[in-house]
C-alpha cells in the first residue's frame, strides 16, 4: 500500500521530473533534433513503437518514408560540408548550394550500402572531393584568390616569425653546401640518386613518400626551414655540444606540412656529413610488432622486431665506423662480455642480430654506449616524439583481468629514446618531430624556444619553385595566376598542392 508512493518519489527525485512525464510510460512521439549547422535545422518526429529495439538498428530507419530519411540525409550533408570547409573555408556554403539536387541523388542511390558512420564519412569525403574537382575547373573563386593569398601569406609569415623564431635564418637564394658532393641553393629543388637515398636510409623513407612514382632521382625542395635546422646542427657540432649546444631540437608544424619528410632529409644530410645517426619512429614503436619480457627489467618489455630493424640499419650504413668505436662500458649478457677483452660497437651490434633472444639487451647497451662516443658526432632522430609519452596499443600482460593498455614508458626501446631533455649524449644531440595525431603537448617543455623550428605551408616563392620543377620534369606548365589560385585553394599544404597540381596544370 505505501510502497507505491515511495517508489514514485524515488524515481521522481532521481530523474528530476514527474513520473507521468517519462517518455517510456507515455505515448508521446519521440523527437530527433539535428545539431546546428550552416544549413537549416528542423525537428523531426517519429511515431513511438512498442518494440524498444526497433530504433536501435539503423537498417530499420531506411524502411521509413522519404520524410523520415531527412535527419539521416542532413547528417550526411553535414559531413560533406565539413570536408569542404577543410578545403575552401567559408566558401563551402556557397559552393554546396548548386549541388543540392546532385547530393540528394547520390544519397538516395547509395544509402542502402552506407548504413554505419564510418562508411558514411568515407562516402561524404568522396562527394566533397567531387565537388572540389568541379570547383577547380571553374573560375568562381578567381576573384578572391589574390586577396586570400595575401591573407595566407601574412598568416604564414606571422607563424614563422612570432611562434618560435629560429636562431639561424637562411635567406632564399643563398648557396648552400648540402654535403661534400651536393651544392644547392636555398628554395630550389635538389635531385639525389634514388639508390643513394635508399642505401643511406635503409629504415625506409617515412611519411607520405611514394617511391613507386620515382625512377632514377629523388627530388625534394631545399626549403628555408631545412637549411635552418641543418645550420643549427652544424652550429652545435662546431661548439662541441657544450652547454646549450647540447640541447635537443624539435620540428613542429601543422598537419601534412612535411615534418617527417624533413626528418628524412636531415637523416640523409647528417649521415652523408659524417654523423652517426640512429633513426626510430615513435608510431611504430608503440603501435606495431610484438613484445617480450625484458631480461634485465622484470616489469618492462622488449620489442625485438624494432630493435632488429634499427640495429641492422645502423650496421648497414655505419659498419666501418662502428668497427673503430670501442665499447667503453663494462657489462656481460649471454655470451657477450666486455669484461675480459676489448670489443667494438660492431661486435655488440652483430651479437644482437645473430642472437635475437638478447637483441633487447643489445639495443639497451648500444644506446648507453652512444652516450660515451666522442670520436664522431652522434644524432638520435625520433619521429612522432609525443606518442612516446602516452599509452601503447599493446595490452598489459601483467594484468590478468580486463583490457588494460600498456604505458609506452614500459617498453625498453621507448625508455631509451624518449628523454630528449636529458639525453646523455656527450658529443651529440637529439632531433625530434611532433605528430598532430596525438594530443599530448606536454613534451614542448623539454625544448628551448630557439631550438623549435616550424614547418609551414608553401608560400608563393616556394610554389614557384615547385611549378618550375614540374615544368622541367613532367612538362606541366602553370601560369602565375593559376599558381595563386591553387595556393589559395590548398592553403599551401604541400601534399594538397602535389595532389591537385596535375589536374590544374
């Protein structure tokens, strides 16, 4: 008798509204509201169903009439609009308006095959690309190209000037000795034999580099920021890495502007100028391969595949150099020992490659030996540096219940390369690059402001150099007006410029 009002009072206080107004007890229609977006927003109602599972299946939504498909179509249109905004900015609304009927037709034809969010996003991106291609073939934005180009140039200059001013500024057009065999000019393209690049960087060219499109030469633009970082490394070497000259260098920049590509070029530059370079990728360390328990650190784990690739690459490039570098620490593991006789770094590397059960220990000791190398300058290059300070994609084997991610710092290779501020190299430094795919920004505190270099989008001069390169290699000519137009549409992002240049040329 008294339990009924008590239960009603508990439910009312818990949910914050009277029991009679709860939708699961009433027969009021359910309302779906589309979030605000640049197009008109409406509220759409659907009749309530006694089957609560009916609306949880997206397949059932497509069995309704065309009126009830509008919320799903609006979400699809919003995804197309978002993809257009990333390319043409505020012009997306005006550009999408003439294509409303085409967009509706595409949706009606494809909706049975795109029922989940991932497929809808891919299809919406393809539709946005199709509209963008039509835009490239028209002259709708030609009248705004010069004005937007001027704003883009001002923004680029302010980023490069105000964010972190580089210590060494190299003006465009200055002659630069890239290495003993290559002399170039800042701002122009350099053509390096492809075989030479592959032999110098056996780890493989990281980033968005398609080697299948190349034949004999590997071309790259020697941008101003490239020469600035190379000058900074040469400056540190000249000052024997003493005091502040020992501090690490960071390469930062917006998404797809060429941070990893810059690392590739700097690795090639350093190795051809006599540096001992160790090159690792943070994304690969934490996201691929497999792990085994460490022999010397019970709670941590080794990564044999990545240690093997790293040591084999170092041996292939620096084999003769490693022979002349002695092991300076005293240790013993497996059948390898530096206690009774002299060993070289090549002996240590060979033992790890031939005895992969100990390859994790071999890499750990090799990294410690690098701290004491004084005969040659040492450069530790780490791509995607901020990824090393989060969780890896591996599950923690020591947690028996639940899927607990293994912290990246419990991987021994990550521990040896993730402390840039206190790297311990007495005759070398660390060169790192950030990735925009990871939200961890605490790593910036490890670097001094004058040692942070920003890779920005192309400016008009670099666009001219790129156009000159395409004219000489592929006989694709583009006028100055079209260069300004393309630079405006792509926001100067190198990968986007390369993607749409052939279409407009």
